[in-house]
C-alpha cells in the first residue's frame, strides 16, 4: 500500500509547515488527487489515521478534492474529459492523443492550523 508512504510524506510536510508557523494544532488538510494519479482516496484516508496519530494533525480533518482527468488533442485543439489510460481518442476529430492536461495531481492544497 503505497498510500501510507504518500501520507507519511504529506504529514511530514504539514508538520514542518505547522512548526514553521508556530502552530499548536492542525485543523484541516486538503489534498488534491487526480483520477489518473494511481492513488486510492479511501486507502489514503485509512493511511491518514495511522500517519497523523500522536502528531499536531491527529485530530485534523482530511478533505480530498478529486481532480478529473482531461486531455488535449494537438490536431484540433479540443480539450476533453477522459476516464482511464494514457492514450485517448479525441471525440471531435478521432485522432489519438496522449497529452494529459489534468488528472495526475497529488498535492497538498490547503492547511488550516492554529
């Protein structure tokens, strides 16, 4: 389960930021996760409980924003939504394309602390 390692890294970044700002408690953590990132949001939630235990973030709320995948066709410049994979067919002109513009995100988006 690589989500535990991902969450341990995220909590490490959160704690560094909290300490740098003199925070005593982290209230909310927001992560943006792309549908093509290879990360399972529910496994990440489970890993959060383990990684945040006994830290300033132990009672924090974890919010996950799902980022839908979008691709771009270089032939007709259409941007379109995609579900899975890395090579897509443009719904407008039928060309194969692999220019993924959105959906691979895995980022710490927002923190609330005091």
